[in-house]
């Protein structure tokens, strides 16, 4: 499903070029899960941004479902992000002026949504129940705790029933019990729907539960 070959990513600042990822190689089978670990600054968010077609590789290649991301036109990349990908950001990126329910419905606005609005609302409601926000539908993000915002963002990432979920420390802001519930949900979806899951975490017990661990602090270069 996901194949990363000799992937390098550098950032150019005014004074220097920093190579954050150097010749990474790994793959994630369709329908399986992989944890990405590594110290702060090792490039975990950068890697996820590349996998989500939000950031170009400096060299090397990434293919998802047989499509080479670097060969995709912007239009195809947008379609991929809207229809096939669920991205859970390290910072939740909820829209402050919208309610919890409306935030979950925002992916609909990007177009090409085949389902009726009523049907999407029903699923949004069910997803919010599932992440424990069923009684908060009409609240605004500013009225939620950090963990509740994160759970709202998880529900938003799942509304398009993505084939691939990229989750950047989705349990980082949560207490261990709530974090476990979110991890359970993501792993259930991966098993029930054959979703491919790449999850960044600092939580070693969660990484071990996922089973496959890719350690950016200790990356083999071949
Ligand atoms: N746009 C950018 N321009 C320059 N440097 C960047 C940029 N984005 C990230 N970096 C640098 O790349 C390195 C990796 O950043 P990244 O956010 O991927 O780390 P991380 O592993 O996700 O860390 P954390 O665990 O703290 O979230 C950092 O040293 C960061 O300063
Ligand atoms: Mg990060």
C-alpha cells in the first residue's frame, strides 16, 4: 500500500540546508498498521506530511496504492487527500468558528461527496458518539478540553471513511484511559475496514501493541 524508497527531505533556511530525513526505506502493507517512533525533531511529522502529499520529497519516492506521489498533479493530490486519506494532525487544526459537528462535516465541503448531507450527518453523529463527544455536538472548539479537541479531530479524519489514516500523536494530549480509547478505535477501524494506519507516537506500549515499529531515531539506510 505505502512504499517509501530512498526518501530524503531537506529544509532550506536562510543560512543552511537541514536534511531531516535521509534515504528512508520502508513499506506498509494494505490493511496493516505501523507505528513511527523517534525523538523530538527526528522527522516524524515531516514523514507524515510527505505521506499525506502535503510536503514534497527532496529525493526518493513514495507510492501509495501504486500511485507515485511526486507524479501526481495538484488536482489528483487534492482528490487523494479528500477521498482516501484521514489525517490527524499533531495540532488538531479545528476551525474555531464552527461547532464540533460542523468541524466533522468540513471534509464534505471540499466537493465530490457522493453521500447525502443527511447521511453524512448521521455518520458524523455516530462517530462523535464513538469518540465520546455525543453530548458536545454544538459546542465550539474553544469550549473543549485539549483531549476533547483531539477527539473531535479524530472524528473529522474518519468521516470520509479513508483507506489510509495518518495519525500524528493522536493520543499525545490525552490521559492514558482516553488515549487508549482513541487507539482502540483506530485499531478497530484498521481491522474492520482494512484501513492502512500509520501512527506516530511517543507511547511505547501503544507502539508495541501496533506491532510494527519504525524507529526514526535508528533507521537502517538500506
Ligand atoms: N518548514 C521547516 N523549515 C525548516 N525546518 C523544519 C521545517 N519543518 C520541520 N523542520 C525541522 O525538521 C526537524 C524535524 O521536525 P518534525 O516536526 O518532523 O519532528 P518530529 O519528529 O515530529 O518532532 P516532535 O516529536 O517534536 O513532534 C526539526 O528539527 C524541525 O526544526
Ligand atoms: Mg511532530
